[in-house]
C-alpha cells in the first residue's frame, strides 16, 4: 500500500527550480527574469504541483501501492512550499532525542570517512549544513508542528522502537490504512525487489541492514558516542 525509498529530497530541487544558478549554456539573467519577472507565482506553483504529481503517479504505476512517502530530514527548509503544493497531504514528524541525532551524524560520518567534528563546527563561524540540520532545522520542525493539526502526526522514535506494533497500528490509523501483523519486521523482506529499490537511493542510515526489526540499541548510544564536552556545547546551542 505504501511506496517509499530511503529519502527523495525531490521537493527541495523542485522548490529551487527558479533559482538562477550559473549554467554551462549561459542565460542566467534571462532565466532569472523569466521565473521572477514573467511567470506569476501562482502559475509556477500550479506547474510545480502538476510536475510533482506526474512524478509521484509515475512511481506508483505498476505497483500495488496507492500512497507515496516523500521524506527528507531537510524538508524543514520548504515546509510552507509543501503545504501550498499539497495542503491535504499527511505530515509525519519523526521526533528523536537531539543528542541521539547528533551521535548518529557522528557515527555515520566516521563510517563514510567524512569530517564531522561536533565541537569544532559548533564553535566555527563558518556555515555548515549538518549543523543547521541539528539546530535551525530542529527549531523549524518544533515551531511548525507546535500547533495541533488534523493532518499532522508526531511519531516519537523512542516509543516506536520500544513498542513497534502498537505505534505502527496508531500510525496506520492516522494514514487511513490497515495495520498488517508483522509489517514492522522489515528484515523479512530484505531480499525482495522492493527492498532493492528502497536501498538503491544510497541515502539514509547505512546501519539499518544490521537488524531485521526496530530495536532499542541506539536509544542511549549517544552516552558513549558523544564526549561530555560535545554534549554540553550542543545542549547550550539548542537551549
């Protein structure tokens, strides 16, 4: 019933379509004038909605799914844009201990050989997108979801991994679909074509394949993945 890849980030690129980036074929000023001076905002918005729907419906063709999940941790940058395009969309906010998120950033970047120094980046005057994710992004989501909304659902990570079946039943109720027993045991489907499609994006948690169902191993892992100095400075940053 549900079509999902790891992360799409699709709506970010759609939101940025009118941006006048330098292109090899030139015409930066012409494109800027076209989008900002000729195309009315409501026309661009309508065209963006139509384009997104063509993409989404195309992805659903040939599948048994009738609902699509488009997710990105950085959708905090375009929340109002998404609202205007799809006012009837259901919004799921996955909430997690911020310290656990910072620890996950650190763990994943170390695995991939990336440079992520939490202390240095928190103190640095230079822009860093990952630091924006765990500071500004955190505040954006908290503000956006602060007012109750019939189409918004807060899903707490720690509760989900503690009682997956119960939390998924409640989530399915919000989505208007039936809960199927065993659907939380995603490892049972790890060798199917749908699983290959899910992993083909190459985004998301590289450690997800180490387990076959939700687990609580990562709930308190920040306590040994982060130093006391990192914990203190990050907590000061987010208040």
